[in-house]
């Protein structure tokens, strides 16, 4: 997997290329975790160039996947 990172205003865009599966999920999760730990709180993950994705790969990532409290004032969706 190849990961490219760029900034647009205050938004970090993380572009992923290749495959996202159990062998690449840790790298992907580690990069996202590092962005969050660095204080980047507006992150867009662009998966349009992922050729293959397997949900089982997320079980091997360091992402805290699951329910979490939401602050409606800070939640937003950008299309």
C-alpha cells in the first residue's frame, strides 16, 4: 500500500493506493493514529485508488473501531 498525505486549508487528506487487507491495515491504522496524535482533527481518507479492500484487515489495524460519543456541534459531513 502507498499512502500520500496533503493539506488543504486545515484539512489533512490521506490518499491510499493499492490493497487494504490484513497485511497493510496496521500501516494504515498507524498513519491515521499518528495524524490524530499530532493534533490533526480534520482528516479526509480518500480510498478511490484502493484496488482491494477486506474488512477483516481493520481488525489488525490500530484504529479504535466501535461506538464513540459524538458532539453534535463538532460533527459534520462534507460531500
